[in-house]
C-alpha cells in the first residue's frame, strides 16, 4: 500500500517508489505537515511535535505548518482559502471529519474530509499518488451544502512545506518572442510572487515551482510542483521566520471572485508535485514519463509544414497547392494552412469571427486544396482563432454584446480584435458549432488554435478569468470526443498556453513565435525542465530571422528544430536545389530518430568546455541520439568532452559520427566521455548511436 495511516495517532504516510510525504492531525485539530523527502518506511515512527507560541505576536496558528491554511483567527500568514458567507462572516474554522482511500489502475488517493465548525461548508483535501512516477497530485474540492451561496475570494490548491532556508527558486520569465527565459534566485526573507493576469498562462511566468538545495542535473535535493491550470494563476514562495520555506499555487485572486451556490461543488486545479534526491534530471524524467503515459494522446507527431511565413495573409488556393507539393517533396507529412483563408481576412483588420471560406482565395472551396494535399498522402491542418472577433467582422456587427466589455466604456482593442465572452452560452454554442461544422465538412486532421491578445474589460462578473479557460477546455474536449483523430495545437500569441492544465486536452504546444534557432536552444532547454519533448513544436524558418535578424546555417536550424516535434515554416518555393536536398536528408533522418526524440528519455548534458556548447542526449531502448551545438567559437576554438548518461556500463555502443563509427562501452562513454570539437559559428552535430547486441 502506498497510503498508510498510523495506528497510534492520526498520521498519514504517503509513499511512492522513492519518496514519502506525511502529515497528521494535531491536538488543535489542525492538519499539520510532517515530512516530504526520501522514502521512510514506518508511519509509527512519525511524531507530532507539540507546538507552543513564541509570543502573543507569534501564536500557534501562525507557526503551525498547515497543509491547507485558511483565512481567519490568529493567522497572518499566506492562506489557501478565503471565503465570505451569506451572513457576512469572513472567517473559516475547520474540523477534521475523517478520510477515504480510493484506488485506480496506476494510482491511489487519500481524501481528507474537513468541515467548517459552524456552516455546512466542506473542504476535501485530495492526495493522489502515482507511485511508479514518484509523483503526487494535490488539490481541494469545496462543497456548499447550505441554503445560501458563499463567495470564494482566494483559492490556492495546496501549500507545501520544505524544512530548509536559503533555497534556490527557479522558474521562467519573458514576454512575446522571449518566452521560457529561465532564471534562478536565492530565496531569502520576503516573498516571491509569480503570476499571470492576462488570461493566458505563460508569456511572463509559468505555473510551476522548482526549489533546490544547490542541486545539479544529477545531484542534490529538488522539490517541485506544476499547476494543472491555464490562465490567471499565482504562486507564492516564502522563507518564514520559523526556519522553513513554504509554497502555494492556484487561481490568481487578482480581480477574481467565485460564487459557490447551494449544492455546488468547486474543484481547484491540481498540482502535480514531487521530490528528487538526485537533481533536476530525475525531476524532468518523472514528469516527462508521466506526461507521455498518463496525459498525452498516443502516436508520434507528424512532420508538419506551415504556410504562414511563405504567404502570410496573401493566401490563394493555387499557391497553397504549390507549397503542398514542395512540402511533400521535402518529406512533410502534414500541411497546415495558416491565417488568411476565411472571411475578409486580408490583414489583421478584419475577418476574425467570420469563419466562412473566402471565395476569392478559394473559388472551389477548401475541398480543392484538401483534395490536393490528401492526394499527396499528407494530412491537412487549419489555423483558427475562435475566441476573438474583429470590430469590422460581420459577427461583431450582428452581436456586439458578445465581447467582454463595459457598457459605459470604449471597448479595448488589441491587435485590432476583441475577446469573445465565451462564458455566454450562445457564444459557446457558436464556437463549438463553427469548429464542428469545419471538422465534419472537411477532412481536417490538425487544428492550430491561436489566441493573440490578452483578456480585458471583463464586465461586472469577476469569475470569467477562471471560467473562460474552463469553457475552452470543454469545447475542445467535446470536439475531440466527436472527432477523435484530430490533433489540437495550443498556441496563444506564441507560447502563451504552455501548462499541464491544457496538455492532454490539446496535443501540442506552440513554444514561441520566436523561431530563431539559437534563441530556441534557451527556450527549449527551459521548457524541458517540466514539459515533455513530444509536445514541443519546433520549426525551421527562413533567414534572416524575422525577429532576431540572424543568419544561421540551415543545418543548425534543422538540428535545433529536430530536438522537438519537427515543423518547417520556410518559404520553400524559394529553396535552392542544395537547400531542397539538405532538407530532404534532414527530414529523412528525423523520421528515423523520431521515436527516440519524441518518446525517449531526455538528458541535458554537462559541458566542461570554456566554449559554450549546448549538449543534449535522447535515449530509448537500445538507441540514442546526441545533439551538439556551438553558436560561436570563443576560446581558442576549444572542443568539449561529451559524457553520456543512462547507458548500461558493460554494454558496447556504436556511435555513427561524421569522422566514422566509434565503438565504446557504456562505462567509457559515461566516465571518460567522447571528445568533440566544433569550429566556427553556428556549428552543430547530430550523432546517432545504438547498443551492440
């Protein structure tokens, strides 16, 4: 059993293959955290220390490491839940009411029942264990059994206690075109707040925490958690005056008020969390394996071609067919028609909301292009932006009340578009029917779902920040149930929707509009800490890059994009014969290694060189792939030594290098390592290897 309840006291010990998490009910009736770390074997050894107040300014409620602190009483610390009852009471007092244990095929779950001491308001704390992944999922479910509604002013899903000070906190910062910029800072006194207030998740920060004790890839303690939520989240990290560090994450309370009506239940977004005693690599491996096995749809992701950079809004059927023919020649398996195919969509000024095929661009309808693509034995994909509408669009002229707005204010536009109020049933029905009609009428295999502006002017209701994305989840879930073969890509003005809330509902992430191959190395490295490689869409695009202005060799661009789910976004009609030949070679190679890249184990390798090499390894079964990048030769054109990981020490491996095949044992390749020297600027190498039977 992964869940053990102490017989001598109310102590709960939750264990996975290598970790344990423990808490109990203390003499005050509080749910108190006891332990999180390496696996311990006996719940009977766990003790509940008696806490005494430090002073009248440091009461017991303030210093108790509660699993789920609520607002009220002598608590001045961060709280997970704040509510207002119908009579105006703004304090919660909970009491423990027992527990239940449930089991599934790959999980066990403990549900701890709490109830307010006066009101029929229930809080169920959920702890779901995935033992073989060394992961746990935590959240709270609120139930209103009263005859009156209550208002939820703050809801964080859980609190975590880490018994150390001076930890390192890491996350990402950024903006459009510069998402996933990893940073690390020392946790000291004061609070670290990460959040989003724009309605998406991840241009600025991403909804996860990583706290470590000076860990490396393979050594040191790491505590981590990823919120399974898209949209406005917040997370707080605090080193307390009492010798510990705490973390909370959940729905952002900024401008948010949720009403819980009589009989209603509200399930907070879950936090997928874990502990590693062996560095960041174990953290990433556990999350990646869980995502591949338990979250993502099965099957390898196709090599796609997207037409945006070739044509932008200047779309017409014959040019798209020419691009499709060329894409097939290169080896693409999926052709995606991007923006500009619908309504009066000739620029960003118009068209959004009018989802009919533009007859001037497609006089014979989309069928002509789709038939041509299918005749080439390729899949067909389509770009949409269903949450938005242009002021000039007929949809807005017919339904001006369908957008988020205030009646007494001029409505905000951003990128010349409004955001549809998807919490309205009629708007939900419109979006679902529009997409269902497209997927029913046309043979579509892939939807690139975009959202190019933040939400604003939400109207008098303060629950839309949460409800908006719940509606999007519901629409896509319903569409996939009816059209199960269709893959959906989560795009939000680049990488604005990368999180574990949307993963599994959507199949791929568009990682960033920044497709510069050098910038992408940093973006992809940070992404890989938490999220699976298979969901990471990465494109080869034209040079000079539209954002950075850099000129980067095509080989480097391909190698960078081959680290994820490969896509091509170039104007391939302008390719030289040499570029066509190189692209064909690279795409053939990618298809060979695709199972290893998308479903293998991913390693961020150490670089001992004074030159800035980027080194990455993928391993699946007996096969592996090594990528090496040198953006710029700096220090005497030095080489590096690549020490692989995850190999069998006594097994022999053959590495297919540009200098010929090399055969070495796993112990040699992991200990001594492989000498490697690249020269010049934007140099790269890809080495395939396999175990010798």
